[in-house]
């Protein structure tokens, strides 16, 4: 079985999800008052990352946790509605070239996967009309159908993406040399290196350099 693995931010979706999520919370007609709590929580790790005192990975993890903390007491249906509101703002910013590639892979009987650090319910909402076989994202913990802020969140990024991909494909005979992966940043490198056909999509400079050195396709 061949697979085609797609990153989301900067690849399938041309912008950054977290920026949109921040703006949605800040301007929300009901929940905007929660933004101040979120902003206070993310500033220390953000400043720390700029000063190179906190790793980018840690900063992203803490930002994800802070965002959920701002949505304290939300039920699962309320969160799904909230993320659907965000998804409605995103459809016009998909990368049309990458969308066509995705559809072509489905036509060629490749198994399509989406792997992202974005929250899973948002990924499901925004891609509901796309033929994606498996979606791997950052899961939101619940207890009794209520957001559980005490539970540990596994933010999907870097090598953890590769682990989750292999876990999802466990037991399958994967033709890795003839499979594809699409990404835009150096953090996607572990996934891109899994396959025989890595594709750099509008890559950041560091990934562009790697792609040129290794003669990878660049979109």
C-alpha cells in the first residue's frame, strides 16, 4: 500500500492555524473575555523562545495548553461548534495545487493521511469534504464530556508525527519507497524522510535548502 501524507499549516492550508485561532478568540462575540487569560499565559514562553531560553517545541506545547485553558468548562459539543466556526473561516485559504495533488493520490489509490499539530476536531471540521483516510492531530482530553485541563496533552509535532503515523499504519504493508509526503518546514523533515517521494511545499528557507541538496520536488 502506498501512502500520501500531508502536513496542514503552510501545506494543505496556506496560512497558520494558531494565528486564526487567536484572532477568533479575541473577537468572539461571547468568549472574547477569555482572551486576556490566554494572552497572559502565552507571553512568558513566547518571550522565552525569542530569547532562546525556551525551545520552540516547548513554547508550542505551552501555547496549545494555554489556549485550551482559556476554554475551561467547555463541553465537547461546545468545543466542536467553536472549532467549526473557525473552520468556516479557513476554506478559502487552502492551497489549490496541494488539494489537487491530494485528490490525484486518491484517484491513484494511495492512502491519504493528514498529520498536524492542530486540534483534531478542527482538522475534521475543516477537511470534512476532502477524501482523507486518516487524520492525526492534537487530541483534546475530556472527562464526562467536559474539557479536562488536568490531563496531559500530546502536541503532535516533530518526531511524534512519525510515531503516530507508524502507529496508525501498524500491521499494514507500506510501500515507503513509492509513497509521498508533503510539508513546508524543517519540523516536517522526519515525515518527509519516511518516503521515497518527499515534496517541499512553499518551504521555509531551511527546508528549501535541504530539498535542493537532496533534489526533492518543490511546489
